[in-house]
């Protein structure tokens, strides 16, 4: 034959879960998942464990048909070659108490003359894991708990200078936020007063410079409206008109501006 019987047994173990050798025994395959060897640190891919059972010795035709197909011989000749292979190996086993079949495993006889089989683990008969080698698991040493403890100690011994620096940044921000909240209430109250003023013409708005003073009072929240006096030197109105404005609790707004240059422009135009 071109190839030995053990070669064809090995081929069938890839595709069959049971391969029977006439007069010798049967090889039974069971698929298993990937394994990790903690001591050696080796990760093995999913495999196929092979067991040997001497009770399975009757011909099932699988091995004979495989030889017939690949060797182009008759069934009788294939069966003859298998029987020859079995007799030779049984004689070796009885003589040396140990037998190795290439790519399959090692057979030994115990004190009761029973065959003990050990699989050749160098061959993975799981077709799904074909080409996947065993890999070495590199352990990762984690020093994070130590680093965390060091970090906690650094926080506990936080210096007073750092605390002062943090306070110098945070306190002004709190003050600005509080000031904006308080001034927001004052501005809302001012706009409520403005809402009660009757509509006036554009010409009257242009002649009233007092509106600019009120705009400045909004921009400068530390000064109240009552503290502002009417700039009489910039008006050409009569004393009667001034007395009316000074006694009134209401003021006329010429406009409100988002940019200072627009305010200055309308101010120069009114003047």
C-alpha cells in the first residue's frame, strides 16, 4: 500500500467520532473546549479527546471502505491488510508491554494484561481548531492597589499653599455668581417700572438725555437710580420742565444697547 493503516486511522479520526479496527478495538472521539494550564500558563484551543475501547472490535466498514477508496483495492485485500496490521501490533504489545502508533498514541499493558491508551496530544483532531497552536499565557502583574494607596496619602498630606491657591480661584467665582444673581433681581425690577411708561414719539426720546443716565445705572449696579441727578447743563428746556422731571418717579429710556459704541453714538446725536 502507498500509506500505512495507521495513517488512514488518523485521517478518519478528523471526520469521524468512532473508528473501529477489526480485532483490535475502537477509537472514540469527544470534542472538548479550550483549556488553561495554570501551572504552565499554556492555553490550549478546543480539541478532541480520543478514547480506546477494546470491546468495539466488530467491523463497521468505515476503515475498510476508506482503504478501498484511497488505495484502489478490493474489500478483501483491504481487510487482509488491516488484520495484518493488528496482528503485528498485538505481538509487539505482548512482547514489549508498550506500543506506539504514530499520530494516535501509546498503548501499554497493565498487570491484568488490559490495554491502557494514552492519546498523542501533538495532533488536534478537532477540525474546527485546525491550525490553532497552543499559546503561552503571559500573566499581568497589577500594581494599581499600591498606586491608589500612594494617591490617598498624597491627598491626605495636601499642603496649605495648595489650599490657598484653590481658594483664591474659587472664592472670586462664587462672589461673581452671587453678584450676578442679586443684580438680576434689580434689573428685573427696573424693567417692571419701565413697562408702565406710556409710549412716546421718537422725537421726544431723542431729546431726553436722561435715558443714557439710566442705562449707565444698569451698567454700574452699585449706584441707584435715586442717586442720579438730571444733567440740566446739557438740556435747553425750561425750569418748569426740569421741576416736573425732578418730582416724577418715572424716567424715559431712549434705548438699550449691547455695545458701548452704539450708546455713545446716540448720545452724541442727542447732544
